[in-house]
């Protein structure tokens, strides 16, 4: 850990030097550019006079104006980075690095060795209470890996990954579950939901096929009916929308906001 902080300090110092060097190079380049542009303008005025496009009075007036602009540009003092400026910048970087190191030593655990990922999963598995969805997904992934024929573990893995905002991982788990149990209507429905979330809420062809299979296996898969009705509604298929949403509306409590929303939307599909 100490080696890491030493390397961090050296990297910070090098960054400061690069900033100072780049700033000085930029100032020198800007000054040189102004002088070059002014010189080109004077040369162009001389060429115009030689070609007879400017008389003596106009040439003299133009050269005087160009000279005044050139002198005005040179009068502006370009920023110059001195030795003391470098010292102050490097001192500030050093103080910041030292302060960060002191804060870490005071509040962190510099002597704590790195903890391997598998060891962290062991700790999570030993105390399932209060785990984040991603941590729970890691625990269930290990269980499913060690027991590839365990359908319950795969179902839990899919649900945990779905909750952890990993819809593609959830879809993978539900597909493996369907391979073991092709007649699991719930798995088909959850596969469709995962594909919808992975598709930013749009019911694509693969998701719709999964929902249709779920409803074929179990007509009471109301979640699948909702998404099938949504897909039909977006296509403007009023009959298919009613066929999917009418049983869903009947199954929901009259006070359920979801039922009220479907009832408001259903007439527009007619």
C-alpha cells in the first residue's frame, strides 16, 4: 500500500510538471503566432503596392494601421511560468497528496490485505440478511454453478439478477431454467420480462414469443398478458389488446390503480 501511495505522489508531481510545461508552451506559441500573422499582413500590403493596387498614401496608411495592431498585440504581456510558480504548484500537489494519505491512514485500514472475490461471496453467503441485489445475485450464481440441475437455484438467480438491474444475466438464467423445465410458464414469463427490460421497455419479438408461450402453458399468467396486450396496443390491434387485457382487468381489484389505468387505455384500443 505504501508503494502505491509513493507511485501516486510521483504521478501527481509529473502531472503538475506537464501542466506547467504545457501552459508555457501554449503562451510561447500564442506570442509567436501573433508575430507571424502581423508579418504576413505587412508582406501582403507590400505585394499589393507592387502590383499597383495600392497607391503610396493608401499603402502608408495601411502599413501604419497594421504596425499599430502588431505593436498593440506585442504590448500585451504573455503569461510566463517562472521557477517559483512551479514550486508553488508542486508544493500544492504534494500537500494534497500528503493530506489524502494522512486521511486514509486515520480513517482507513492500510494494513488490511486485499480480499478475494470468492472470500467476499463466502461472507455474503454466511449472512444473507441485508444483502444488496448484486451481492445476492453473486451468492445465487455460485449455488447455481455448483448445482447446475437445481431449478430453484436458477429461478432465484434470474430473480436476483433482474433485481440487480442485470436483465441480460437474468434472461440467461431463465433460459437455462427453461432448458431443464420447458413447461415452466413462470420461467417463460420472467424471460419475457427480462428481455423487455433489456430492450428499454419495448416488447420485442423474442419477448413476445416468450409471453405467448407462458400464456399457452398457463392462461393465468397475468403479467405475460399485460405485455402481450401492450404489444398489441402499440400495433393498433384493438381485438388482440382486448383479448389480453380483459382477463387481466377482471382479475385486478377495482380499487387497484393498475386496473384503472388499463380501463382508461382499453377504450382507445377499440
